[in-house]
C-alpha cells in the first residue's frame, strides 16, 4: 500500500533547518546580552568618574587658593585605604588668568586606564574677597 501524498508533518530536513535557525537566533541573543552587560559596566564607570570630577571641581572652587594635585580615590571620592573594586585616578590643575581668577581642570580616569575612558571637566575659579 502506498503512503498518502498529503501527509501532515515535517521532514527531517525541515526540522534540521528550523533547529539551526533557532540556534542561530539564541546565540545572537546571548552575544547581544554579553555585549550589553560589558557596555553597562563602562557606562557605570563613566558616570561614577563624572560624579567624582564634578565633586572635585566644586571642592576646588570653594578653596581659597586651589593648587594642582592628584590622588587615587574609590567610587565615593574617598582616598583608597585598601584594595577596592572601583578605583579612579583623579588629577587637577589650576591655570591663572589674573591675580584672583583661574581655570580649574579636573581629569578622572577609571583604573585600570584605557584610552578614551577619562573624564575631563574645566571650570572657572574666582578668589573670595
């Protein structure tokens, strides 16, 4: 007896192709997720570095006579006392414009340093009278 020509179901070739398409889609989603997590970490460090730079700039603006310097701080802007997960190198400089004004530049780099990861802020400073 012959099989019916209009059998319902999938052939082995169709099933293998469907599995290959599904596997490709799942691998793409996994790669996208891993890339997103890595970029989220970079963005988090840039945000922390920006917050540290803004806080340092404001701290220097309130100083009577700021001087250039630098140090290594944690993610809260406190000097590093022990090994911590997040470390940032913080540098600042003062360029005099006149006797009582200057330009403050703060550079914060997440450690370990990589090109393009530093945050640079510049602001004015006016001596208190």
